[in-house]
């Protein structure tokens, strides 16, 4: 592999290309399977056009990529212990260039957000994305090393990937202080809460499992994550409780789908999502090693993808 190919590969590894593609998939799915059909079904005017959507997704990806870069920048000493074979900063990309990339990507995301806010007459887009950039920085520099607060911040920002689609759908009237709350916006609001809440809980579970995976390096660098402060078994109970909460939410959704007459949704949850979640729970109870927790983290990520793809069911019954 040539030096140029190595640098490109390192760059894509640094910005977590796979995770960025997941963000792209999530936002496009929510738009084309939820937002767009909700408006077109009733011939209503959709403020967030497809051309604006592309820019919104690009802003989200730029800000997320900047977050991954600054995270690796501050995690260098921890990663030297936990993931020495995956190091990019100080191996292929210097710390100075990493900080420069973070600034460029953050600025690009905010400039796009500012332009979209102006075009859509929606001040919340820029305001919330500015808050996102700030939270990603303070998470990486400070809160990641603290008990639970870092996990909650990242989980909230994961939910924001979906909630931003709802915010971008606001329609403001000239001279009004509040957006025009339509029936279509109400539907999107409810579904953004469902999927945003799902993303929050699954992300919280995964973040804590990743803390269990990285416990050795975190402990040597003075972090106060849950496994270090509470111990492995107590942390397992915490994760297990949230898995049970997630299972309860899925069961509640099944009941609603039965009432609504959505048999495909009932089968998808009952035969695919719940059994898969149970499999994760069953294996997690026996996990002890870093390798075990890494495998569980990957499974949880797949579970989140399966949840996002359930938007196809809403689209089928709403079209």
C-alpha cells in the first residue's frame, strides 16, 4: 500500500467513515420514509426540500466527523493502551493536523447550518448545531472521563441525529415567534421522539459497554467511568436494567401496532427485534473480557440499525 493510500485510509479511520454512513442512512431514511410521505400524502407544503436535505445531512456528517477527530485527539494516551494497533494520530496524522481537521470540519458544519437557518428562516438549526459542536468538544476534553455524564451527552447527540429532522421541518410565519404547528409536524414530532428515544437508550447502553471494553486504559489515565467507579458487576446491572426498559418499550409498541392493525410491525418486533435483544442480554451476562465487550458493542450497533430500518414499516402503512 502506497503512502498516499495509507494516509487516506487513516483519515477515513479517524473520522469513522462507517459511523458517518450510518448517520447518512438514518437521516435519509427518516426523511424519505417518515417526513416526506407525511407531507405529500396530504399535499402539504414541506419546508425542508430534498435539495436542503442534502445540505442538512452534510452539516451533520461534518460536525460528527469533527467530533470523532477531537475525541481521538484527547484520547491518544488511552488509545495507546486500549487500541495501539488502531492509532492514527501521532502515527499517520500529527496532533497539529488533527486539531486543524477538527476546526475545519466544525466550521464547515456550522457554516452550512447557518446558511440553512437563513434559507429556512429557522434559527434553531444553527443554535442547536453550535451547541452540538460545543458538547462534542467538552465531552472529549472533560466529560468522557467522568461518571455517566459523558455517556448521557453522547446518547443525547445520537438522538439529535433524528430530532434535527423534526426541527428542520418547522415552518415559520413572517413576524411570528413560534413555528406553525401543523398536523404533519405533530406526526413527525411523535415519530422523532420514538426513534430519538430509541437511539438515546441504545446509544447509552453501547457507550457503557464500550467503557467496560476500555476499562484498563481508562483506569491508567485517571478516568472515572462507570466500570471503574461502580465495578463491573454493578455496571452490568445498570446495562441490564436499560435493556429491560428497551424491551418494555418494544412490547408497548407491539400493543400499539396490534391496535393500529399493523401485523408486519408486530412480527418484526416480536420475531426479530426482541429475540435479537434477548440474545445480546443473554451473552452480556456472561461477558468478562475486553473481546467479549467489543463483540457486544458491535451487536448493539447492529440492533440500532435494525431499529432504524423499522421506518420501512411506518412508510408501508402510511403510504
